[in-house]
C-alpha cells in the first residue's frame, strides 16, 4: 500500500476502535502494523494496542509475538 492508502486505513481503524474499543483484537493489531508501515510508530502506543489485542484474544499467538517484540 502507498502512504495515502495507509493513512486512510489508519483513520478508519482509529474510528472503529474509538467507536467500540472492545470490538476486535484484530483492529488493534492491524493499527499497530499500519503505524509501523507509515514509519510513525510510537512505541508506547504500539504496546498499548498490542496489549489490548492480547487482552481481547489471549489465545492468538501472533499478537503475543508482536507484543513481545515491542517490549
């Protein structure tokens, strides 16, 4: 994806998460990935997003791995 598409994805994901923060672990994990792809990762924001993803879906392996990498 190009930067414009990533920015649109970021905006949509943020709106979705704000509307219902407990809706989907995937939204939190994908937003963390999009922020990384944009080259604007905020480590604390990334950790918060991935911690929420783990909280919502504790059985997923990928969100645990990404969170461990962020720590």
